[in-house]
């Protein structure tokens, strides 16, 4: 696609439910990042995929968070048993190997009620 | 990881220059970035600078890097109302993973 696409753009869920957030990176981009942006806060790194290497999961805040990536394409971020503190905008970005510019999607705004 | 610090708000009058400051704490950072986030949108890369440079100019944007003080600034000349947004400073540490570490962002408000 022309840019990084995220879906849904907005998600309201009840506390305790599981949610899946989807990211379609720019075609051909080998690197994919997930960040979380809480209201009034900076971007908090969650997880990084680079090609077929093992993902860097060092930013995942708890074992309720997990992410998968199919080859060098779509990624899904899953949050199990959502809590109110999970409410945030979840941003996905991708970049090409050998470059350092990350292209961001518009994010998914998650609200846990 | 190291923290990237930014002031939270900056208010300027249209036509004036804006200077947004950032301090980073890891002197081994290889790349430093400025991203812009407009309301309801994702982040857009504005400009970046390599750690071996001390200045970069791109039209109305001037980036200054002071490695000794670990200070990065973004100057926007002739600021317009369309420049109102949140500006994020980000750094990349050496090591090959290329994971940008972001500051909290500076909200730039431009008054007509």
C-alpha cells in the first residue's frame, strides 16, 4: 500500500476483554515497530520485528501483550484481559532495511471502559 | 534505555521563529530525529541529523546539534498556523536494532 495502514482506527472494549489491533506496513519494508502513546505522554516502545530475526519484545509491559508478524507483512498486536490503563493510541511504523526513517500509521485509539 | 527530554508546550505568534529544544542522555546516539504529529494523525518525519554533524538546514527548518551538551534543537522560521502540532525528538542508539526512542513531545501553538 501507499502507507502504513492500521485497523481499527478506534476501538472501545470492556475491561477484561481481549483485543486485536492490526498493522499493514508499507510493502517491502522489513522492519515493523509498535508503540503506545498514552494521553499527554511520549511514545512508548513495545515491540520490533526485523525480517526473519527474533522480535525485540523488550518493551512489552506485561504478558498480557503479545504481537505476531506474518513474514514481512501484516502484524497483529493482541492485548488480553484489557485493563483501563491500556487505554491509549497504539501506533505502528515500518521502515526499509538500511534506512532509518520510520513511517507511521495513524494509530488505533483503544478505550477500555 | 536513556530518556529524551523535551518541554511540553511552546506558544508563538505567526511569523515569529519557533525553537523547540530536546536533551538526550546517551552520547552514543547515532541519529537524531524530529517528527511532527498533527491532531488525529500519525507521526511524520520532518528531518534528521547524523551525530557527526552539528547543523542541518532544510527550507524553514534548522536543526542544531550540540553533542557536548547532548542538546538538539529545531528552529522553524516564519512559523505559520499550519505548523501547530506536537513535535517529537527521537534518537537511535548504536547496535543495529534501529529502534527510535522518543521524547514526550512539545506542543507548538501558533497564534494568528
